[in-house]
C-alpha cells in the first residue's frame, strides 16, 4: 500500500504542474484582457487622506473611508471626480496613479506578473498537497481496516487454540 501512495504522489506531481500551468495561462489571458481594456491615468486628490489614529489600547482605529475625492481625465477627454483609494496620509493636491475602465470609471489595477505566477504556483502546490492528503488518508484507512482484520483473525486463532488446549 505504501508503494501505491508513493507512486500516486509521483504521478500527481506532473498533474499538479499541468494544473498550475493551466492556471498561469488563464490568469495571463485575464491580465492581457485587463491591460487592453484599462488605462492608467494620474488623478489629483481633492482632499487629504486621513491617517489611522491609535486608540487608547494601542490598536489602530480605521477611519472607515473607502476612498477620497479626486479628479482625473477620462480616456474620452472629459473631467471626472469621484472617490478613489489612496495611501493614508497623502496630502490634498498630490497626483496618484489610477486605473480606469474604457468608460472612465476607476478599476483595480490589472493583474501583474507576480500575481499571475503566484496563482499558478499556489494552485499547483495545493493540487499536489490535496492529492497527497487523499492518498495518505487512504493509506491510513487501509491500514486501520487491515489491522482490525488481522486482530480479528488473531482472536479467532487464539480461541481455536484455547479449545484445542482445553482437551488435553
């Protein structure tokens, strides 16, 4: 049984590489599509970003702001204003990078190469670890069943031997 588990883990390794590679290719296609449909512009903050304040118990109090007001130029040339995320403590009037959709609305930054690579590695590693976990669990379940069966056979053999010895 142990040989089957080891072979199963070895077989799962190239499958994990395949799954991780497929994830990488899928994330790369999403990134390419995002880069084609999103535009990087510079927005100007209209107000300062509040700095989180420490509380009396030394924890940080979040001011709960989802973003600060800023102004930017949309791809069609129109001026827009709205709430955008910015680093705490950034003063008003400071330019900050902002990704926009084709319609000029703020959007998350496209996936970068680090995120794409990390996703592929994590998915591949998780696939292999999940496969290994299933194989190891099967190994221990099989051992448990076989140990119980052997114990039952020993009990039966001792009962038979006891009956034979009782006749002498």
